[in-house]
C-alpha cells in the first residue's frame, strides 16, 4: 500500500468510527459511503471542475479605495 492509500484508509477509518460511536453499525456506514462515492463519481463525470464554469460569477472585490 502506498503512502497516499494509507492516508486515505486512515481517514476512512476515522470517518466510519465517527458514526459507529453514535450507534450506527459499521456495514451501514460503509454502504452509505459506497453510495455517496457513486454519486460523486457521476457528478465528476458530468462536471470534473465546476470552478471553471463560465456561468459562475465571482464575488466582486471590495478592495477599491472608498470601500473602507
């Protein structure tokens, strides 16, 4: 297992543990994670980088001299 995979596994274990201590069964949490991963995959397939969308307007800067 490479370093990145090890870090990811640790984060996933922490995430599962966070819900298990509240009373949710680990297999249930894992199923929810799997479903959410599938959802995220389809979203990324449709729009891999939503930040590059031209329809999204940035907030105007308030760094002009009279703004303060």
